[in-house]
C-alpha cells in the first residue's frame, strides 16, 4: 500500500519534510482567511461609522473608545492654538507638493484639545509662512475621526522622539498623536479630526488650507485568492507526493 511505503526508511525523511510543508501551507491559508475576516470586519465598521449621525466632541470625550469610532462624522466647537500647530510632510493636492496643517483646537468650555487636520497648503514646513492661514476666534468644524498612526509603513521614515526640554518638533512624517501630544501643554484627545472637504464642485483653490477626504480602501484585498493558492499548493503536495513515490517505486522494480 502506497501510504505504508511513504514511511519506510527510504522515504521517511522526504515524507516528514512534505508533511511539514503541507502543514505550513495550510496554516498560511488559514492565516489569510483570518486576515480576510479582519478586513471585512474593518470595512463593515467603517461603513457603519461613515454613515452614522454626526457626533459632537466635548470635554467628556476623553473616555471614548476612538478605535470603534474611526471615520465617524463629528463636529467640534472651539479655538485653534496656532502657536502649537505642526505640519504633516509629503502631502499633495492636484499633483502639487505641500504639507497638511495639524492644529490643536481647544474644545469650548474645557482645557482639553483635539488635533485637527485642517488640510493642504503649498510649499514646505516653514513655520513663518503658516500665519497667513490662521482662522482666529471660535470655530465650529465638521470632520471625521482619524486614529493615530502608531508606526510608519515598511520602509517609512520614523519621526524623532520629543523629550522634555527639547524645542517643539514642527514637521512630522506621520500623525502620531501620542508623540505630538507630549510637546503640548494640555490634555489632547488620543485621535484627531480630519476636516471634511466642501461639496463637489466647490472651488477651493483660493481658500487655504484645503481639506482632503480620507483615502479609504474598502475592498477585500487579495486575502481570499492567497488562501486558495496556499490550500491548492497543499493539495498538490498531498496528492502529488504519493503519486511520485509510487511511480519511482514502480520504475525501480522494472529496472
């Protein structure tokens, strides 16, 4: 019987290696299915949040679970603190290079602030140029909740770490809210607000900063196809290896 031959001394090592390879492939297939389930859960949560009613952010919002509120429409009333705003580097609008201004907003009636991505401005991160984009006085803004970027993507350049006594870091590669908040003199919410752009067709070229819609990919990616590939590879090994051994045994008996 071919199954028994696979475990003879002649084929034992090869059989063990093939079984191990099949196990790894099956595990990778289930890993991709897990990733697919996570992606679907994320997409469902984003769709629910994005279509939910607008929520007001107030001082009590420090206790909210912002992970569950990502992309939820929100409104905030308060005053911007332009002295402590920073820039997010490497931003583009209509193929023009620039930065996004990330400005703390003191929430009305509290000593708590939320960082607000006010949008794109041309040029670099020269702090002296930012004053022309100030919006003084009490403002009511409309945006969506965005989570802090914990770490850069593979190959991305990490931001420096601010330490007590250092001058403020004015230009950042990522919106890492926990790191930016360390250099601010007040409590900051653990998520930030990205302003919603005006309705389609409104010319924003003469009104800076220009808000940008969040870039959302709500597809399921390639996880399902990758899972099918790994399971297919495992099946090929499981069926092909016994066939190979049987053919080799038959060829050697005939020689």
